[in-house]
C-alpha cells in the first residue's frame, strides 16, 4: 500500500512539474478569445490583404483564438469607417485596418467621420508605391510618361485606388512634377486592387499605381512594366529606380495600420495592442512581410496616434495644393 502511494505521488509531482514547463496553458490564458477585423475595401487590395494576413498570423502565434474578417466597400474606406464608428463603440473585440488612402478619402470626400473618432492601435506597414504601364505600352521610361502627361494630361488615363488616396496623390504629384495641371488628370478610382490590375492587364489605361507588393508577380512575369518607385530609397533586391533617382522630386509612402473603436477602456486597448504587438514581432509575420513585399513600419499605439494626427495635416496640405481639398 505504501509503495503504491509513493509511486502515484511521484507521478503526480512529475506531471505538475511538466505542466509548469509547457507554454500552452499560458498562451491559451493570455490570448484574446476572438477578434473581428474590418477591411473597409473590396477583396484583393492592400487593406484586405493586411486584414487576412493578421487573421492568419494572430491565430498561428496564439495571440487570438479566432479571427473573422469582413469587407465593407465604398468611398475610400469612409463607408466602412462610418459603420465602424457606430458598431465598434466601446467594443473589446472589433478592429479595422486603414491607412493613408483613408486619410485622403476623408478629406476629399468631406466625410462626416474621421480617424480622430477611433483608437489607433498600431502602425503596421509602410510601402512604396510603384508606377506601372501595360507590357505593350509605348511608354518605356518615366520621362516618356511625364512627357505624355504634360502634353495630353486629360488623355493620360490612370488606374489606382480610391479617390483622394495614396495612389491618387501620387498621380497628381507626378503630373505636377511633369509640368502639368494636377486638377486635369484623368484618374479612375477602383475599390479593389483586383479591378485596377485587370484594367492594366487589359491595356485599358495608360498607367497604374499601387503598392509594389501587389503588382510584384505581374512585374516579374513581364505582364506589367515598372517605371518607378515612390519611396525615398530603392527596395532591397528590387531593380526599380525611384522617382527621385530619375529626376522627379516626388515621394509617397503607403502606410497601413489597425484601429479599435471609439471609447474603449484602457484595459481593452492594452489587450488589443498587446495582441497586435505579439503578432507583428513574430517570425511568422516577418515571413508574411517578405512574401508580400511589404516593409515593416510598426509603431505602437501612442506613437501611431501622433503619426495619424500629423498625416492628416500633411495629406490635407497636399490635396489642397493639387485641388482635391478646400
């Protein structure tokens, strides 16, 4: 009887010691049970890709138990933003991705809602835009495109994201640098990256703009010709010159971040921000960045909040200078 008791006591003590060394109970306890992420645009674009990448990595690293992504399209993300302001008020499990395109759309559309009404959690990526032309285009260089824009501004058809967004800003600044009137550019705004890509692959537009990562496959396959990047420096391993290298003083970075709803508690904000930080500092997120050609631009909540405020001022000044804002 004594031997039986001792054996079981030793076994029980061993089980307790082993359980103490395992990470799984701690992860399960610390993880948020569930999270909703709104992508305020159609499938295939940068916000949708960012939301679904977060969904994938958050669950994989144990930051969140389950993640649901929804798409709400319209008006450069401002339709989704308005819905988010109402539905996510005080919510501990709702978030939304957004970025510079939304800042521009809010201003140019005179939207009744803005980013100051929600809670910045983290800045995620900051990617250069790329200017491309269809593979059969007669425009071979940035200088060719600049000449076409200057001589036939209205006849040069641009494809990009939502009106007033990063793509639109770059097209207008390019026209201005080329010596054309930015207010005269012919810009076609698409709600999703897939639609813009189809227009470019079909040769229905003169030039297109999007994040390099979104067009990388078509650039490498030769279906699209990359003329220039909008970043201050070249991307590592990418043989595409910047606009500044090619004599055009234009620079635009397409940043993306994630937000919580209005009026959330300090505790809920800390938990959401912690889940995001755990995700974006993981090796799995680094793999996503590499695979998609995204640049790491992480900033925590306080820094991101100040950044959003400064971007609102900067983007408004740019849009006003090119006739897209009052």
